[in-house]
C-alpha cells in the first residue's frame, strides 16, 4: 500500500487525542469454546489472530508527518512491522471471567495506542473454565470510523478470512494535459474546475459553521451528571437486549429500531438519575448520534466519513411511550433537515479545514464537545451471518466508543444474532456505578414491551 495523506477528519482525530483522552474505538468480542476433533488440539487462537491481522494491509500502516501540505500527515507502511507487538494474550482468573474481562478491558481502554506504530492493538483474554474466551480490539479513530472498523476487524473471522482475495488494482486514470509550455501546471479547464470546487467547499464550510454555531449551547452548561473533569480512568459495562422485542415495539409504535433504542437509553438515564437520588436535569441531555455519509452498499473506503444528528433525549418525560414518540419525531426532523444541519455537522466542518488548522487548533477544539452535546449514542452494524474464530462461535460483540473531553459517558450498540449488544464506556470517577445504568437499559425495554412467556431467556 502506498503513502496516503490522512483525510481532514482523520487528521482532526489524530491531533485531538491526549493522554487523558485517547481516541480509539474498541470492541469486546466473546467467543464460545474452541472445537477440536478427537485426538486433535484446538486451534492456537493467538497465532490465528496474529496471522489474520497481519494479512489486513491497513493494519500495517503507521502515521508520519509530511512537509506538504504543511501540518499534514500520511499513512505509510511500517518498515519494521511486527504483528506480535500488537497482538497479545492475557490469562485471567476463571472464577468470574465475564467480570474480570470487563475490568481488564476498561484498564486497557484507558491507555492510548502507541503513536509511532500502526495505531491498533488486539488482546486475547483467556482463562474461562469452560474454554470460552474474549478478544478486545482497539483501533485509533484516525484509522477507522465504525463501519470501517467493522470492515477491518471482520478480517479476523473465519467466514471473511476464508473468502479474502487480494483487491484488484484499478487502472490508473491518465492526468489532464498540462498548460502548454509549463509542465506539471494544470490546464485552464482544470484550473476553472479547481476554483469552482474551492468556492463550493467555502460555501459548504460557511453553511455548516453557521449550523454548528446556531445549535451550540453557548452558555457552556452541560448536564451536570454527565460532565466530567477527566480522571483518565475508564469503566466498561455491557447489556444485552432482545432484538425481536425491539422490533416488536417498532412495529407497534412506528419509527425505526434505532428510535426505540434511543428511547431506551433516555429511559435508562432517567431511571439512573432517580436511583442515584439526583434531581432530573433542567433541560434534557443532548446526544450526538453519528451518521455515516457512506452510500449503502458502497465499500467502506480508507478514512472517516461521518456527520451526526443532535437529539435531546427526553429524560424529563415520565411516560415511556411519550419518550419514544418524542425521539421518533425528533429523529424524523433530523433526517428531513439532513446531515448538514446542527452541531452534529461539526465533522463536516473538519473536512473543510486545512491541515495546519487541525494541528494547532486541536487544544482549543478538544474542549468544545461539551458545548455541543452531553453524550455519544451510536450504532455499529455487524454482518448478519453467524461468525466464528478458529471454529469458536461469536456469542456477543460489544462496541465501545471514545469519550470526548469534558464528557463522562458513551453508548454504542451492535445488533447480532438476535440480540442488541450494548457497550457503555464511562469516566471511572464520574460514573462509578456504570453497571446500574447497564441494568436500567433492560428495565426500560421491559416498560416498552413487558416480557411474556415467549421472552424467557431473551
């Protein structure tokens, strides 16, 4: 893979990171025991992970500074790449393997990836009495957004790795002829095209910037319980919801499955405030709901391609059905306006800034998230087919999103195998009772869809 400049949004993520605010995505995958034929040893999972990760070209790339454009950076192949520096095994006490896995995953998510190397890590977590195991994956946000992370991570699964074929090389497009007498200088038609493009970019930047300013809370007062002076620590909790029950609510109330899940998050926050003995906030907390700008069915592409919607989660509404109605109507308005409106469009604004602005503006931009939203709520799609690693079935995959400066909670969700797997990441000092919030998600779905006999074990 040749050298490739970081896209503007990727460059922004690269420079926004600090020691206390690592900007990597994560996923905690739980697998069943490895199968083995009589007289044969099970597959060596660590070796399998290492071989398959090394076969993903993107995972061999590191970031390096470049002279042009000024302030820019580029992906280039790591000449000293050693996959064993990225893939490691940790054996845990088996007595309470799930709890130990979440605790260790939180500690590992606190640590930024090493910037001089390809920015990713993978950990095999073993030690369960029944032979099951977990894999924690960390990918820097500059390397991938949610959809790209899924595409990269999918390469470790049996079904995808078995069908992998080298990408076909595209035929190079011949350059436009240069202006006569000045080799390398674009012709007049190309110059006109470039001028139009830059004017269009400027117009979009002004439009997006105005939308961000209009939607920002200039008083700078986030919801108190969700704001944090970062402790640099992390807690992780997980929840599993029945996808069939989510769709049952959707079919009754209308809207989308994501609307239902957002209403469940709103209700869980309300319950969590109540159980903490905290008064409800004076204004509903605002969630940033990331939106992919990739076309359905299109390849994931090399860089981040994101915008976002803003949603005031109706925490102050006491009725669960009314909360869902409020979420559905707000998301319908967001979709009608499109991804160029509101503070969620700040990712689009990042695309219009020059590299030098990202490099020197990062210290100022890193604290701006609290002016825009209180928490992140995102959904990460997974393949619908059953997945396995070395023959061990994937039981659950909990995605994990990074925390912005000044914020204490991020919620990520992935449907898989008839379940919605929810990964919650929180500042360890601000939200020491994250397990209570995870439990509240299940309780809130019960309010929207009271469980019956058919839901036993769901």
